[in-house]
């Protein structure tokens, strides 16, 4: 399947696309890139197993608010765009079936690699070649797909998109809000 198109796959198509990967590592990398909407450099050589926070008490302490009954995971990633903040914390809501299915790929990979500290100790060129070979896709498109989906399906505001994506200004968020407005216009 050729993915390099102008069409953004629907939210329901994403698991089918990602699960076509031939290895656990490939599926985990694509899932983590999609779920966190991170840049490839914010995942490779950065995310360690200890950066994945699963315990409810630890999550509440990290976020400084009570999560109630939500089933979430936090992933601390690199943040290459901010000078003051070297990490950012991404929230993954496992109450949503698609997110839960994709996170299963990450869990499978963690089980496979055992005690290795860094999940993906590889460079950018390796990741680009791998994702092009497996999916015919640039890693950054997974970020674009995720931001498009969460801005439309989950109705995030511009400011929430800026925070989620780790942008230093709000101009890129306008693109996603504009896409949402264009979809609305098409439906009217």
C-alpha cells in the first residue's frame, strides 16, 4: 500500500496500516511515533523504559492532578525545539480502543527486548529507511496524521495542540484548525 499521498488515513485505518509492519520493533516505533506525535529525534536514543510511567500514583504526582478512573500512560520524550525544557510528557489514553491497540505494539516490543534501557538506540537515517521500507512513509507523516486526528476527532483547541505537539509558537496549530474548518465547510 502506498501511503505517500495527500489523503490523511482515517483514525480507524491507522492500526491496520501500522500493524502491517513485519517486525515487532517496526510496529512499536511506528505506534510510538503516532501516539506521541513526536519528531523522530525525540524518540530515537531518548526514550528509555523508565520514561514510561504506568503507575496511577506516579502519574498523578507527575501531572499534579488526580486522573480518576482514566487508564492512561505517560511517556517522557525528548524535546528538541525548546531551549529550557529538554523533555516533554505525552499522555496516552488507553481508554480509547485504537490507542490501546497501538500501545500493545509498544508493550510487545518491550517484552521482546527485555532489560535494554533505551527503546530505540538507532539514528535518524536508520528510522527513515526502516519506515520507508516497511510503510513507504516518512516518520514525520505519522506525527501529521496524529495531530490531524486529535485536532478533529478529539476537538483540541489551538493552545492544546501547541502543548501536545511541543511547538514553540502557535502558527503550525492554525493549519490543523484550518483543516478542521475545511472539513466542516465540506459537510455543510
